[in-house]
C-alpha cells in the first residue's frame, strides 16, 4: 500500500458511517421520551473551503411543546451550542419563527411537532482530505404539556473532507423544508419604530403591496426582558402594518434603543418563496430619551448614595478608625493633614473606578454581575476575613509591624502616612461592597445599563460622595478643633475598635459557611486561629529589643503559620454546603425559592407575592430581615393576606437573579418587590432600607409610605 492511496482508503472506510442510521444522515435520536434530537448535515462529504448547512431536528411528541429564544411570559428558551473541529467556522444559528398561544392570560412563544435549528459551517481551504470532521451539538429545552420538565441532549455528527462532495438527500430535504419558517429580511418592506407612550409603535410599509388579504400578523420580540408579549396588531391594508409593542412593566433599565424580533404572516408575504416570517432589527426613534432618567438626576443619586454609604454598618469600623486619625492630627501640620485627606479621597475614587472597570469588562464578556459580586467568591471572602482579622489583632496591640501596615489599620502617623491614607480609602470601599445605600441601588442599576463611559461617570460620583466628607474635614481646620483632644483615651478607643473588626470577621466567616458548609467554616476558623498564633509570636519575639536570631526565627515561624492558615482556608473554598434550602424558613413562615416561572405563575393566578432579593454577605439585607421582614406584625400580615413569600438568594452567583436585577434597573441587593395579585403591572419596588411600617403599608396593613410602582 502506497502513502498516496492511504487517504482514499480512509475516506472509503469512513463514508459508510454516513448511512441512514448514523449521525451523518439523520443522526441517532437523543433526548427525552417527549422530545427527540437528531443531527442533520446537508453533505456527507465536502471539499475543503466549502460551506454546508448543519443543524438539529427536534421532534416533539403530540400535545407537548418547547419554547422559542424568547419564551414569552413563562417557560425557558431552547438553546443550541455547536462544537466544531479546529479551524471550522460557524455562522449564526437560524431558529424557525415560533407559534403563539395565550393560556389564561399568559402569552407564550413555542414550537410543536417539529423544529429544525441550523447554521452554516465553513470548512477551511487548507483542511486535509481524508479526515473526518466531528461535530458536537448540545441542546437544552423545557418541554411542557400539563407539566413542564427540563430536557437536554448531546448528539454528535460527522462530515468527511474529501476531493468530492456527497449530498445527504434526506437531511437536505429536512433543511429545505424548514426554510419557509426561517425569518429573513425583505427589501419589499420598510420598517420604522417610534417610542410612544408605554411602548414602541412599529410600522411596516410595502413598496409594492404584497401581503395577502386575510393574513394574521403577529410580532415576536427577541428581548423578553424589555418587551412584553402583545397580540395587538392592526392591518391597515395589504401594504400597511401597524403594531404597538408594549415595554414590559418589570423593565426598569435604560430605555430601549433597538427593536429586534420576528413578524409572521399566516398567509406568507407574497414573495417568490413561501416565507412566513420577516426578521426585524431597527433603531427606535426617540429610544433612550423619552421617559429616560436624566443623567444629572442619576449623578445626584450617586452622590447621595456615596455619602450615606459612610453611615452603613459595613463601613462603621473603618469610619471610626478614620475619625480617630483626625483626632490624632487635630494639632498637627495642616498641610500634611490636607495631603492625607486628598490621598484618602483618591484611594476611594480609584477603588470605585477599578470596580467599575472590572464590572464593565466582565459585562462585555457576557457575565451578568452586579455590585458586591466579588463576595460571591469564597476565595475573596477568605481573603477579606483574614485581612479584617489581622487588622483587629493589630488594633488590639497583639503585634506592630511598622508604620505602613499600621496606617492601613488607622494609625495615620505623621511620617510615611500617605500610603496608609490611600490604602485606608481602598479598604473602606472593599468593606463597603456588601452594602447598598439609599439612592445607590438606582444609580448602580442605571450605570450598568449604560455605555462604559456613562458607567464610569456614575461610579466616579459614587466615590466622590463617599470620600467627600473626609476630604472636607481634612481641609476645614476649624472643624477639627471641635473634635476631642488627644489623650490616653485614644489608646483605649483604638483597642475598642478592634471588636467591630472582630464582629466583621465573624460575619464574614458566617458568609463563608453559607457558601462552603459547616466543614468549610470550621477550616476557616482554624485558619484564623493559626493567624492569631502567628501574630502573637511575631508581636512578642520579633521586636527590636530581641536578639537578631530571635527576630528572624519569629518572622519565619509567623510566616509559616500564615501560609499554613491560608492554605487551609483555600482548601475549604472548594467545599459545598449541605443540600438544604438556605434561608427557606424564617420565623413562622416559609420562603420559597424564587424563579421567574414561579412569579409568572403567581401573576397568572392572581395571587399576591413578596420577593426578597438578598444575599448572606449583604449586611443591609440581614438588618432588614431582623427589623422589618421577620417581625411578628409583618409575618401576621403576610399570613392573613395569603402572601406567597419568595427568596431570591444571590449569595452565590446566579445568572437568573442577575438578569432579573438588571431588568429592574438594579445592580445589587437588597431589592424588595411587592405584588398585590392584580397582575404584573401592579409590582412595586420598596426602598433598600426597610422599616416595619413601610412593609405593612405596602401590603395594605399600615400607614407608612415608601414604596413605588415599577414603571
């Protein structure tokens, strides 16, 4: 056998694998008993540089259905992901236009019987012949009849690369048969979208009247988070279509600027092909302006939220230490005090901008994240807990390691204190990240829905608001005169400030436990014990009055204990909590796990519900639970009114919760929703800081006011 004949032999051996029962032709059916998925390829064999259609056919059992990319008011989208050989290129996926149904007031966009989803794949010109291209397809769907069950399948197909192409007739027939339902753009229709009232007016005008008389026309928006399903369609004539597309009541983000979707006609569009769907993508005239929140108002929200953030429980330890620093400086060099105030201010500003840049970058990469997202990482919690614990030991006097690190803890000496002032500002922002102050939630939600430059402006003013009180105090020497005079009390006060730091470390350890379980929290506490031992050894034997050998041994031992502690804590970050419903039981009432489907079902049934978007690392959330949600009066009111209580726990990363927060114009927790059962439009958002009176008033059992309607 010569080397020249080997590729041909391999290809001849491979081609039988593309017969009818194998993946190259129809594919081996995979999936559930109600939905079967099979691979489709237009060609069994292709030449290098060719383009072929490949896809998946979903056969759906009678009376069952799956959902379109936008499922409507309930359901989950059908997703298809292809894995191709190296160098092969994939075009956009083509989903057929969906069907429409309105079941008891809930509008859905779905498929029944069969759905073919396909794309074009291009083989590189340099692809070697005699090779088999393996293609993997992963499909996820929600199949529904009287009940709904998640479904998925992973199927594999193959396309041979050779000197001649070979058509797969059965697969080609299936792909061609699906073309009539694939949305296409049309040069015969001019499309215009205009922002109007609580929605968008969509008009289609034909340059040559081609719409058959009696056609039933529907519009299916692609973005279900922004646009609500609608069946309001007006047909003025064969060449004129007017549709009003409402904006979803739950959407509180930036005003939509683009309308994307599919327009279907039951009798086609009079084109040469029997197409039933037109693809629509057009800018909205007046979008992003009409009814949008003015930027100057958002800047005021950001400033106010930043100032109030200083008063939140998260920031109290750093706030107290900073005030102590001003007391120590009250009789010192005024120029030095001002410089340190400016440096602290810059530390706060740059920290906010760094967080903004990280959020913008992750958002551009497709991540759904918000304020405090870093606390969803057990590794970050480990680092924060260790840092706060070490600072508490330093404040208590267990050890001293020089002016620079002490400055982070609040010593603020006259010499070398600039770095300390800067890192104090950074630390304040990091510790503040679990809290969302009033006005801050709306400002952050707006920021993350805008272009990157607008987001940076909002975060800049949040930083200005948080850092301004310290900057002003450092420049107003007369105000420093009203502070208590330096004295022995300062040492006692400094040590007392260690205990809020210990409380913060204790709370962070609890958060770590919710993420990693009891075993994980036990390892973290063990790590803190080792850190404390290392700090004590360092504080007693690494001081200048000790011998050089003693100092170095103490340093090495302290460093080894710290490394062992951090390694033990790191291993705990991989632990998972026991499979229990975290926070499901509170007081006498049970809180269900939140989901978009559950919310839509409650709205369809006309039942009142209350949603708590929360997280274990959110201190504001925990305070609100104790003072306003889990009180005897509020729980009694919930019970008497038959309110369904839903908990959206964002302690760990949850893309569905992140998307829901974004759709409401929020970027962090807490967020509280109340709906009295009279439909989605009745949903109201309560303030970030709750009182018992605000909750009772919202659910109709009190007189206080504070909630507002979701626009």
